[in-house]
C-alpha cells in the first residue's frame, strides 16, 4: 500500500515537473517574442554601430591618411607625387595634433604614412601597422617634396578630403571622402570612375537606411532603457578601449599631462579623491594620450575619438564608484552615446562647436540615469548642459582638447546633480525651450549656422599667427 502511494506521488511530482518546465519554456518564448526589437529599434541599433567604432589617432588626419591609402591602392604603386585639396575644418583639426606612433604632428606625416604603409581596409585604424622604420621612410618622403596640400575654397562640406596621386609614368588615381570620415564618394583611376556617389540628403538615405532614423530624446531614452540587454552589450567594448587609453596615459608624459596632474599630490590635495576628481582625471588622461599621438585605439562617437572618450569614461567611473550593476552601466553607456549621436545627426560631423559640448551632454544623461533619474530628470540635465556650454568653439584638435573635455565633463556632473534635485534651466532663460528637443535644435542652429563666421575667423587666426599677422579687430 505504501509503495503504491509513494509511486503515485512520484508520478505526480514528475508530471508537475514536466508541466512546470513546459510552462516556463512557453512563457519564455512569449516573453522573448514580446521584447523583440521593432524595425525602428533595429535601425537605431544599426545607427549606434555605425557611429561607435574604434579609431587610432585624431580622426581628421587619419581620414586624410585613409584617403591617401585608398588612392595609393588604386594606383598600384607608391606615388611619386600626392596633391591634397582639403576643407577648412579638416585642416583646422589636423594642424596641431599628434599622429600615432610618429612623435610628429600635422598632415604631412599622416599623408606619407598613408601612402607607404596604410591599409584602407582598416578604416580609422589605417596606420595601426606603423613602425619606427616606417616613420623614417615617411620623413624622407616628405623631404623629397612629394606632397602638396591646399585649402579647398569651393566645397561647402565641412568634411572634405580630395587626393590626387601620380606614379610618374602617366598613371594617376583620384579619391574623395566627404561628410563622414570613411565615406568614399569618388574612386577614379586613369580617368575611369570606379565609384561615384552624390551627397544629397535624399541620396544618402536611399543608399543607407540607417540615416533615415528620426530620433527624439524620448526615443533615445526608451531605446536605452527597454531594448533587450543582450542586444546592447557590444557597447561595453567602449569601456574596455577608453579606460585602457586612460591607463596608458599614466605610463608616459602625453600632451599637457592634465589627467596625470589631477592624480598627483598637488591635484589630489586640491581636488581630493572624490568621484568627481576621478571622472575628470580618467577623461583627461585618455584625451592626453590620444591627442599626443599614442598608438592606442579608442572607441569613437560620430567620427571623433574625443567624443567617444567623453561619452564613455565619465559614465564608467561614476558607475563603478556608485556601485551600479553591469546592466545599469550598459544602458547608461547606450544612453550617453545615442544622445551624442542624436545631436550630431543635426549638427554635422564637423562644426565650429566643440564636440565636447555634445558628448558631455550624453555623459550627463548617462550619469543622471545611474543616479536613479528617469526621463524627466534626463531632460533637465540636457537643458542644463545646453544653457551652460553652448558657444564653446572648436579651434582644432590638439593636446589642449583635454582641458575642454574636462570642462564639459565637470558641467555634465553638475547638471546631473541639479537635475536630481529637480532643478533645471527654464524657458524663461536664454535659448532653453520647454520642449527639450527644441532646446537641442536651438543648440544645433547656433553651432551649425550662426557660428560659421566664427569658424572662418578661427582658421584665419590659426593659419596666420605664426607669421606674425595680427587679428584686424585687435
């Protein structure tokens, strides 16, 4: 009798176990089906992956090196002569920045190495194979007078790189990159066009659906906080690369050593060892190394390594110090990077407005989220950032960019603290609107349109100051 009862209970237990297993599996399938990404979410994910990519060195001279490498590959031999026609923003951002692995600054060595050892398949890591011997060959290439560079005054594109290569026996190649750092719009060899694209907005959208995504801050927030975590985990590579860049800076003397100075006794004595000081030092350390030409990749955002650093390091440091979960950090990084992408969509890849304004706005959103803020608090942070930093000029890529990134990041933290107290700049003040997306539009209109004359004046000052010319308004 007892054995029959025991057997019956065992069967019931087995049936219950199987039923429970089937129920859980079925429920899991239903849940997975419910959280599948929509078509728009898939586009947004593709947009992030398009704009958040590794890069070695400042992306403007690297873009020129990339175009030169491609032109050389088309030519089939090392060019005898290389002529470059560049937009003013490319020249501005390439004049004073270190070229990775060379110990040199400026365009000539980037062009020479692009021709000698560049691989266009590497994209923005085009010079990653560079060795000291290659640098010596590059110097010789420059000394032989093979490179000529001129300002293209006809193009209206902020980002425009045109390269003409000749081999000395009549063969030639012609390459153009425009609008984006890796966007080849013309490939030509011996007058035979191999690739040609138009630059109209309509043609761009038809060519690449990723550019059709129309973001709002609400969409950015919803995407970052609701999309399945496994679809977002790729963003954590940004942490790996950009924190490694910060550590690399401590192993040498790069740029103005701003990050290192914050971690020395004097810096710690003044700033302390707070979360705030750690955020500033990590961000400026990575920028110090990158702007000085350290041969180390960083994860870029919207074509800029500094923007990638600014959107990543502050968020990672805060999450670690605040003991946030890995999921919270991942979603905060997506929120930070996608906010920056949203603003840059309308501002353009290059502008008169310093990119740290955009990227640190993203960082402020990420930090606010890690503090426990929801969408209302994140809109407050954005408004506080726009009210504070709008108007910061871009006067080229250079070691002192670390100072600007630190200014942007410090404002990001202050804006997040304010927002969590319910404090924000209102529509009664300055360029801020009740609608956060209108506030972003106001920022963009100033940076992309109103500061055009500022951009021209900045370039004029940069290109004449060493010849003793004076600003006519002084």
